[in-house]
C-alpha cells in the first residue's frame, strides 16, 4: 500500500508541473504586438514592446526555475532524500520537537541556498534590465538574513508549539492546534505592519497637505474611521508601485508606496484608497480571515487522522512514523484539494476586487480609478492580455482590461 502512496505522490508532482507549464504556454499564445485600444492614451508603442519583452523574459525564467524546483523535489522523493535528512537529525537528537525543527531547518536552508542564484539573477539582471531594481547587494543580503531569522523564530516557534500540543493531546491535537493558529493569524493580521514590516521597510505617517486632506474627507464621507495613513519606502527595493490595506479594528491602516505617490495625481490616489476602503466596507478582510481559519481547521483535522500512519512514513522510506515525515507526505497528497480550494479563493478574490472597484466608482470617481489602474499597469509592465484559463487558475485580481470595462458602467 505504501508503494501506491509513493507513486501517487510522484504522479501529483509530475501532473502539477505539466499543468503549470501548459498554462504558461497558453499565456504566451495571447501575446500580441497590437496595443489594446483601452490603454492607447497612456501606452506608446515602445513602452508596449518593452512590456511584451518583460513578460516573455519572465515566462522563460519562470520555466527554468520551475523545472529546477520540479527536478529537485522529484530527486528528493525518488532517492529518499527526506529519509536521509530524517536519519541525519535522528543521529543528532531523539527529541521529536528538536528533530522536526532541525529537519525543516535543513530543508528550508538548503532550498534557499540553491535558489539564491535564481533570486540574484531575477533581481540584478531581469529587474535591473527593465528599470525596476533599486535593491543594493547589501539590502539583498540583509533581507535574506532577516528572512531566515524570522523563519526560525516565528515558523520554528509555531511548529514547536504545534508538535508539543500533539504530544500532550493526541486525538484532540487538531482542535488545540487550530486555536493556536487562529490566535496567531488574528494577531499577525492586527500587528504585522507594526512588528514585521519595520524590519524591512520604513513606514512614515502621510504628511499634512492636499493628499491627506482629500483622503480624510473621502473617509469621513463614507463613514470610515481612518487615523493611520502611512507611506512605505518601496523605492528602496523596486520602482514598482502598490498600495494595500492591513490590520483590524483600531490597528487598521492604509499603506501607500512612495513610488505610487510620485506617479499619480491626488484624485487617482484617493480613488486607489477608495478601492482599499471598499474592501473593508464590504467585509472582505474578515471574510478572507474566516475562510482561511476554516480551511486551516479542516486541514489539521484530516492531518490528525493520518499523522501516525506508517504508510505515509514508509512511502518516504522511513519505517517509524514521526510528525515531520508525515507532514511532508500529507502536504503533497493534500495539494490537489488545496489546488481546488485555490481556484475557489481566486474566483472569490476577483469578485471582491470588482466589488471594491464598484464601491470606489460609486462613492468617488470611476474615471480617476480607471486612470490609476492604467498607470499602475504601465508602471509595473503588467500583462494586459493573459489567457482566460491562466486567469481562472492563477489570478487573484481581474486583468486590467476587464476591470476597465467594468468601471465604464459607472461613468
């Protein structure tokens, strides 16, 4: 039976790789030298050619990195690499919590080291070539070190606590682990911008002036209490622009990239923030958090039924079942379910984006939001003509041209 599980894992990995490459291929068939009419007012032919070249280069690079990751994970399963790492940590400690931390620490560190050359090429060659990269080698190195440290402290601490709960509660493990993850998720939703973001970026309150006054007036108009408007130094790493809403209750805040402020007019910026406020007013933030917690509970429940299964461990070449080997096997076997849920979540997210757009259009200026979206697309060299099937499976936001058509209803 464990052979069936083993080959099922291999089949899932191979099919996932082939399907992702099929979707990438479909995307390339939609590339066109013809500039869409909707963006002719802000896109010239040269800029559009640059966008097409950027998309093609990213697609080729993604195929290379994806193939490398595919071969790596396949090798780990076919040659029982996970069993080897398990035996390695077993020779160091018999403590199951420490063994799991060492097991995942070795895997994560080795994976990061192997992928660093790809990250360097992506940042300092591709992004540099198209004028996006602002990251210095020093920032790149410190980002890596901070990422490892945070992964060890937060990821390692959470994993250790979950295993400890499993040891103490056994059959009730999933309920207590679910409560811990739920509390952690809510805590991070509220304090992520206060605790994690400052380790990587500087956030400063938006200064008094025309923009802040316009934002506050709009927020007051729609009954949205907003005390925290921040500007983040996104230009420290990239020329790309963005804005986002984060936090819950009194900790909610809107964050604007400095690159966004530099490239947009006041009414366009207010329209972008109106869209973000729309997410809050439509309860999308709470909705996403609740769905995420429900999914986590289901995953933990199913995992609790299989965690001690010797079949999962033997499928990876390990005789005695343990938490970390069971988690690896379960993670792959659960991925088809995760894939289907991902389709649902992307569809829901696209629907929410349309609702947030509609909120901004009805309560502010649809033409200002349309202009802002076009500027963002040009600034980030976004794909204007993705294949519908690729959008269906991978896009959390509707493509630009569809959003512009939707906004015309409100003009």
